[in-house]
């Protein structure tokens, strides 16, 4: 069985999109056999396309991407604010 997922993340600007793509790039090397990951930045949108022969591996990869995005957001906010506090909704 082959599973595919597409994820589009909208950031506040193109600079943030390129920064996030750069941060995630090293983690995207050495993927398991049968898995493909394509990341493209278009303006403030960052698009992820993932395919895998295993639905569980696909889901695990998408969840890891989302966790990395959340971490990036928190670090980005901390580095851009003077008080260094991040508020969660």
C-alpha cells in the first residue's frame, strides 16, 4: 500500500518560509527506503509532499514535521521578542 500526504504551512513572510525550510532540510536527509519527501518554498507558503510505502511511516513523518514547525515557531518568537515570552493559545 502506498500512502501520500501534502501539507502547506503559511508563515508570516517569505523570510520565515526560507528560514524554516533551511532548518528542516538537514533532518530530511537519509529517509527510509521507499519514502519520498519534497519541500518547496513559495513566498510565505512552505509546501511538503510526502509519500511512503507504509501509512504508519507516513503519519510519523508528518507528525515529526509538525512538531519541528511548532518548535521553529517558538524559537522564532523568542528570538524576535524582547521579553522572550511565548504565549500559547
